């Protein structure tokens, strides 16, 4: 099913949010905080697939918050995404919210936030425009010195003006337990439960479009689809492979990428669309330790597991900003591990960070294919990826001690990705260089 007319509403919403925030700022400058900056990223494999397409992405970004009395604050963030070679992917991401913070029982903190978010694309990507309403509730409990317990819940309602097959509601529950010891060691345990429910059944019009594209374009699926576990057309692959992060500041691992592979020309695109829901549990354990006063490290292990079979996940054929298409965690499961070492340099305000990550991703129900879209194994071997990443980043920050700018920050880094897959389209790698500069007040 297709709808029209959402782009103008999104632009008006962004303008109204900015005017509203500006009005409050005029009356409460003392409680006004924010950041503006720009980030640039060069990648030699934007899609993180065998296509190996280079691009340079510029991301101007800004966010602001203003206190409204003792407990309330208004927040707004706007990011732009400008692709040098793939201008059809250019987009704006925005988020506006109101938050309430209060003390509970003297030493505990309760936070409640509700807001609007959305993405507006240009060119051929407008069918991924979306609008989202949602909120979060989190409670910081401190039952004893050195112990922090944070339960929280999140809920979202997302609609796609041009493609309502993708509308969904999502609920997330999480629990964090953090224990600090006098030795400088910190142990953190986290558990997160995800559940997503697509609001509409899968449309026959999208299936027909996929079939037509498979014959005309040599098997390239339509730009968006919502799928169940059996989908030999492949998946948009994401994670920190390419493209800038959504938060303004590419801090290695906050990035998104995608690519898609289709079956051979004229082949039937099979889809398991019986399920309209997806559920997953993610557990992680992190151990961190300070190494003197100028260095520290952490190691973390995690595991994600789907509990609905088959899960329904979303995927797309273009890279961009929306993890629900290009790194939909409902589409895979498996273990992961990461480590980070940070070191303060003798030069004031400078820090070096070295990061490593590895993941095993099992894509249940999706067969491994060769570059022609044929099965690698007649028995239908499922796709499996092993992701390895290393990155080094230098950071610089300086305080000015005045209203504007109060401080500045900059970073420069390089990362390398190896993605070893039994699916030839995703058996690839990437080099990425990124830099950013921002002013704070």
C-alpha cells in the first residue's frame, strides 16, 4: 500500500519545533545548552557489499536543550546527511522532545521523556521517510554506594507516509546493573527485551513490485520490504560499516550501511510473511578498569537471541540512516565481543582510543548465495557472517570558560572492517576515515 503527502508535513513539523524551542530560549537563555558541528566520512565501500562503491558523506549537526523550571526541559536535534556521489540518499533527521526529571526517595532519579522524531529523504529514497512518536521512562536506583540499578521502558509508534506496509509499534524493556569497586574496577550487566509489531499485513503491491524488479533488473528487489525468516533475496547489511552515525559525531560503531543482493534474473522472490511480529533478547557483560590516572580499558561480551520464529524484519536496497532497514537486529542473532583502550596524552585535552570488535551473525532462514544469486549449497546452507573491526581515534577538547563557545571538541580516526561471509555478496571489507569538529555552549 502506498500513501502520499507526508514530506510537507515533516518539514512543517521541523519548522514548528525549531520556532517553539527558539521562543522558549528567548525567555530562558541561562538554561540553554547545545552543540553545533560538522562531520566528514570517506569510505571505500559505502554499501559494505561486493559493489565496493566509494563516497564522501558530510554531516552538519546541531542539538539544543533549554531548562523550563526545575524539572522540565525541551530538547531538539537536527542532522543533515549529504552524500557526494549518491545525492539521492541526502536526508534530514530530526528529534524534538520534552523531558521531566525528579528525585524519588531522596537518592533515586526518575526520568520521563516524550517526543517526535523523523527522517526526510530526497530523490528516490522518499519512500523511507517516517514519523515517530514515542517515550521513555527510566529510574536510577542507588541502594548502596557503588551500586547503580537502572530499569527502563521505551515505546514507539512509527508511520511511513509513502509505504504503510512498514508501519509498526515497538516496545523495549531494559535493565542495567552497574557495580563499582574501590580498586577502580567496574562490572556492568545489561539485559534488553525487544518486541516489534507491524501494524499492517504485507501488501500484495510490494510483492508484485519485487517480482517485476527481479525480471527487469536482474533480481534487484524493491528499495524497501518487510520480510519474515525465509527470504533468499538477501538482507540490507548494516552496523558500523559505513556512513555517518545518527547522533552527529562518528564515534566508530555509530554508523549505518546497507547493500542488497537479489536472486537470478526472472527468479521467484519467496517471502515468509506469516509473522507480523519480531522479538529478541540481548544480554551483555562489561568489565572496565582504570589503569592509573591516565588510561583505562573495558572488555564486553554479548549475545542476542530471537524468541519469535520466524521473525519479521525490515530490509532495504540502499544505504542510509535507518537501522530498521540496514542493520535490523531482528534479522540475525549470535554472540559478540568488544574491547577499548583509552589513553590521555601529555598534550592537554588530547586522548587516543583504540577499539576492537568481533561478531558472529547467523541469519536464520536466509540461504547463502553466490554473486549470480544462486545457492552456494543445494541443501540451502544459511547465511553466516563473521565481522571484525579495528579502529583508532584521536580526540581533542578545550574549554573556553565563556558563554559561547563554552568549549570545542574535534576528532580524527580510521577504521577497518572485515566481513567474512559464506554469502559472496557480503564477503567483503571496508576502509573508513572520519573527522569532526563541534562547538558547545
